[in-house]
């Protein structure tokens, strides 16, 4: 008889398509340890089926635009930080996209985001990332910078889409391409969710690299967002070339800044 530890390893390593086979294989095993493992497997199967349904629902939203040709999902990350760029992702997915667990990047763990990025870059028909620097943000304001980041992402796509799906409720028209804005679109459309994941992970990578140059601001953790530690470092050490000088860097009631 197979050891329970061996069965556990087999179940833990199983892919969703193998769950039914494992149920059948061990259903007659009455050992309590095996029964518990099968209960766990049953929960994994339920979660998998739930994810299939959620993903299929998101595909239904996307199918509304299939007749228009290639549809590109677009999302940006980084409107609120005090430092660093605003980054936008643009993704064109195949119509029969089978990527699971795509969602608003804020709903995913860091591990999930980076794992999904690999899959997105492999499975997408085209993808790109657009970046707008803090200096540009200060010149044109954060809203226009967000639009510019989105435009730059589309500029870099290896194929031209016929329609753009934008997360949010505002967008500056890109050339002659029609577009649709979708509030909370990164939780409704697979292509926007994929763009959200790319924008978030590439911006995080960027801020992690900046942290090596300026470790005092805790950018490897806060990614440039306005935390107490970040603002305290600004107050004590001044700003860097990567801070957004038109933003309220110290927060309400704090007016002294050392502009070095």
C-alpha cells in the first residue's frame, strides 16, 4: 500500500486536470490521512471550477468587442505616489485566451503578479509598457501623464489594435482608434487585468532599482507612495530627482522642505 506521505506529494503536485483521476485512484482508501487529503483536493477542485466560471464571465465582457478586430486592454499604475514614474500596460490577448487568475493587480499577491506576468508575456498576441517620468508628470500633471503613458504603451505594440479598452472613466483619444472606458475594468476584462499586472510589476521593478540608489526612502516597500517613513525621509534628507515636486510631499501641515 502506498504511503500517505507519497500520496500527499502526488496530490500537492497535481494540476487541475489531474484532480478527477486522483479522486478515482484513492477513493477506496479508508485511511483517515488519505480521506483528509481527498477533502483538500475536493476544495482545490471547487476553487478551480469557481475560477473557470469567473474567467468565463470576464471573457463574455470581452466578446462584445470581438467583431471589431484586435482589442487592446490598457491600465496604468502610479498616479498616487510621491516619487517614481507612472506606468501603463497594453495587452492584446488571443480570443481563446486560457489564462486563469487574471484580476485587478491590487487583488493579487506579489507572487501571483509575477507568475502571471510570465504567462501574459508568453500567451499575449502583443504587449507593451509605457513610462512617463516624474519630471514629465510635473510639467503636464498626473492625469495627462497617465494618458501619455497609455499612448506610449500602445505605440510600442508589435501589432495595431482596432479598439482600446481603458480602465477608468477618462481617456485622451489615441490617433484614430476608437476606445471604451470601463470603471473598474481590471476586474471585468481579461485584457485590462493583464495590462494591470504588467504595469504594476514593471513599475515595482523600477522602484526597486531606484531603492538601491536611494535606500532611505523605503521604496522597495512603499514603491514611492506616501507613507510615514517615506515622508519622514523627505523631511530629513530632502528630495531626489525622482520625486514629483508638484505633489504635496510632506502632507498637510508640513511646509518645510529642503530642496537639494
